[in-house]
């Protein structure tokens, strides 16, 4: 399937590289990485609500859930590949796509899971429980596979936040990030672009992540 669908192959490779990069930078020692495509049901209701609106719903690739100062922090992550050497215009287009997907994903998560002081959802308790179960499932999986520091996984802070989510008495903050992989280019310093932290990851960093010798030619 991947041979016949190069786009799917690049998406999978991009997600794998992003996980390696986050792990290398220490972002996973206290965080839980959630693949959004495994939970498309979260977006089904929002799509139905948008049937008569000229808006196309885009969802991003990953959510990195952490606890920050007693609050639930959700970092929305979108992954892109740049073709060949690319052009400045292509990089800008990829950044814009990242902005749109992360913004749409945040809208869905806010509508479903963030309690509202007025005119809140009638099924608020069900939605809270669904989010808490999602967080607990990936926390338990990370604990089993040693993907999160044991003292973090077992800490009272993260369990307190999950319990607060169940009870609907929690605060949430969002961060947005994008990773653009350029097999033919070099890595750049992260930059802020329309409230998204953009990482351009080049051939040098990809080789480092995959432990590829310098004398092995990169794919086109």
C-alpha cells in the first residue's frame, strides 16, 4: 500500500520523524503523544454541524498532552513534507496549511471538551469522560512502553488533572506547532508564524535522527 501511495508513505515517515525529534528534545519525557487520525470520530459531529457552512474542516496530525502548572496543555502538531529543494513560495504555502489545520483542530477540541460558563453542551459529562478516557489510555500505554518518565506517569499532578477533566473542572491551554521536512535542504531555527512554532527539519537532522551515514545519498 505504501509503495503505491507515496503520499501515505511520506505522512507515516513524517510522523515517525516527529516522534523521534520530540523524544530527542525531551518533549516526551512528561508528555503523551496522541495520533489524531486514530480518533476521527472526534471530528464527525463537527463536520455535520458544518454541512451548510462554506468551511472545510481540516484536522492536524498529533496532539502532545502535558500538565503545566496544574493545567492541561495541548500542543497541536501538524507535519508536512517539502518537495525536492522547493521554493520559498512552497514553504509559505506549507506554513499556511499548518496554521489552518491547527486552528480547525483547536476549534473542534474547544467546542467538544472545554466547559463553557453559558450555553454549555447538554452532554458535557459524556464529553468530559471521553477526553479523560483518551488521556488515561495514552498515559497507560506510554507507561507500559517506557515512553514517559515513570515518576511523571505516576505523579499526582497528571492524575489530578485527568480527574478534573472527568469532573469538568479543569483549565486547558493550547499551543500550536508545525514540522516541515526537507530532505534536500538544511535545518533552520524554529520560528513563530501566525501563532504557530514552525520547525524546518533538513537533511542533516533527518540523518542524525535515523543514524544515516553521511556517505549515503538522500532520496529525491
